[in-house]
C-alpha cells in the first residue's frame, strides 16, 4: 500500500514539476538569428503584450505564458520599450525581461543642425513613438520653461543639435529635460560671460546664431557671416536675411521678390534689428561663430552658386557679386542641358 502511495505521489510530483518546467522554463525557440523585435507601447495591457509576443513568434503559446505571468505577479509590471528577444528564452526569462526592462533597446535620435521645433518633434514621434503635439506644447509651456531656467517664450533655439539616446516612448518632458541639460553643459559660464561682453541676452545670441546656421553650411565661413550681421547691427542696417522671411512665411520654398514685403516681426527686410526669437535650433559651430565673429568690414554676402559665399564691403561690389552669381547659375544650367 505504501509503495502504491509513493508511486502515485511520485507521479503527481513529476507531473507538477513537468508542468512547472513547461510553463516557466521550457525554451521558446524561433529561427531568426538576429532575434525578434517586439514593441510594447504606453497603455498596452498584459494581454496585448501576449498577442504581440505571439505574433512575433517569441512564445510558443498564449496560455502558458499568461499563466506564468499571473502566478509570478508580472501582469501589471510591464515596462514600455522596444525589446529584442533571442531564441531559446523561457517564459520566465521573457517575463522578467519585460518587467525590469532588461533588454530594452536604446534608440539613438539625431537632431540635425538648423532644424526647427516642428521637424524635431516629428522626428521624435517617428523614432521614439512619443506624442508630437505634447512635445511641442511643452516647448511653449511657460511653467516648464521657467522650471528649466529658460528665459524665452519657446524652446526654439535651445534644442542643441546632437545625437541623443532614449528608450522607446520615453516621457516627453524627460526627453526635453535631457536635451536642455546638454545645451546648458555646452553654453557654460565662459560663453555666458562672452555673451554679456557683447551686450546681448542668451536669446539674442541664439537668434543670430540661428540666422547664421540657416545662411551657411560651410564651417570656415560661419564666423565671417556672423561678422557681417554684427557689422550691420552696429550701423543700424536691416539684417535682410532671407531665412527669416522663409520662417515668417512658414514655407521652405525659394523666395520671390514680393515675399520680402511680407509683414511679420521676423521679416528682417522690413524691421531693423534681430527678429523676436530664433528661427531654428543652431549647432555649436554657429553659436560659437556668433559669439566670436570674424573681425572685418564686410556688410554684404551672396552665394557663389557652387558653394560658399562672396563677401563685399559696399553695395556696388555686392551688386558685382550678385551678377557673378547669376552668371555662374546660367553656365551651370547650360552645362546640365548638354
């Protein structure tokens, strides 16, 4: 009798252990050597997570994974993120992973030099799955800006171009806070001191730097371009910067002559001095060029047509450079049509 009881108990224990092994520890195999990518977004329930794992063939069946999750109490502790699951992970491995965010991918997001807020917000929405509208509203939120020590009406100009790394759907406020930390680390006490020597506010420096950024992508000539604008301001001349008109129009097309008369405080063809704020987010080189401009007597510049600009000290020489530009464009057009 005892022997039979022992055998029955052994069978029961064996079945329990086998069941436990099947539910918790049996490897889930798939045949993708690169691993399987699964995205867990905000608001996803545990059942939605299971469906995503099943659809990606990370788990062998739903019921065993759900049962394991409920037994271990992991159904309400899932972390959002993009996960890469390798073949052979057990339900226990996967559950622990998504509960602690162990294998969440870190996603690099690049802010190119000279991008405006709208394009940056759209890129973060695309790359990180964040709320673009919430991102933009924070960029203009008076309390958030005050808490960050930003004395401006918007974060336009303050989102320092660089490559930043975040988890999928990192909170919008956390993203902006981390970017602003990068800006503050760059725009340190020595740059603030230089800004004060020039008699300008930080916002004014960033505004001019954003114009320099939009006018030239040639690193070597940025200080020269900045020097032109400093010279014009000293003489109380209008800046007459095309990018400010494009910003005012909200269009990236080539300007027409009539556009220069468009009424906007950002139109530097109509208004003397700097526009109300930055027109994009300038990079480090444009900010430094603005703070440390080249010393010269140039007051005008125009594109060469083949990269870079020609500079002039007076209007007559400027007109000659403009004619040279149009001549170069005609020659290039003729060559391309052959």
